[in-house]
């Protein structure tokens, strides 16, 4: 019988989306640079955006004489909706070691969404999720029993205690070693 189980973080994943700057802020950026001769780094700090964004806005104004690009709706619509992304996160919270082709099958079965593995992989990167090494936790670990042991043996100085527990995880378990988790979080 398998003596270990995988535990994945219960923390919800957050989707990081770039903020959209208003047309008024675009006008201010151009004004600060042309009329007030401010440095790009100062403008970026005032506008609360990256220097690259300031350069893009200034280039658009210099090339087209406009504050905002008129091009909208170009390209194909996105296949993954926010609901699909939330579904993907919930699937990986239940089973972080799921292969992408199995997720692809689930997406078709549960959501009738036909996407390629490349699209799934790209979407996971956009959602700040990465494939990480999985840490295993022994099944025998029990918070209640730990607290009871601490209550009974709490008076023993820490220097006198040596604990070894290698019985919970066997080296011959053939589990996947990689799993999906958001950036900055360990996949346990």
C-alpha cells in the first residue's frame, strides 16, 4: 500500500493582468515629456507604469499623432475564458501532477473545449504557474497526534530529543516528481 500522499497548497492562484492606462494618462505622459522635458524614468514613476510603456506611448504619438492605438479586435479570439482558467487551476489543485494531455482530455470532456497542449502550456505560463518538483508528506503525519505528543513531552529539553522518521516515505514509490503550482509556491 502506498505510504505517502501529495498535498497541494490551498491558496488560490491569482491571475496577473497588466493594467490599462487611460487616454488621459497617455496625454499626460506626452505632455510631461514634450512640454515639461521630464525624464522617462520620472514619467514612469508618476504614471505608475514601466519605462517601456512610456516609450511605446511616446513612439505612438510621434509616429501616428494619436494618444491611443486605433487597432482593436485584431487576431483570433482567446480560447481560454476566465472560467476555463479557473477550471484549470481547480484541476491542478486536486491533482498537481496531471500531465497536460490528460488536462486536454478533461477540458474536452468537461467543458467541450478543444485546445492544443501548446495553448494549455502557454496559458499556464500566463497564469504564473510553473512545473515544479513535488514534495511528499507521510500519511502518518497527524496534527492532533503531534499536539498530544508535545503536551506529554513538552518538558523535555530540545537538546535531548532526536527524531527520525523515514517510515512514511519509501524510495521505491513510482510517483511523478513534477507538479504544477503558482510561482512562489511550493508544490507539496
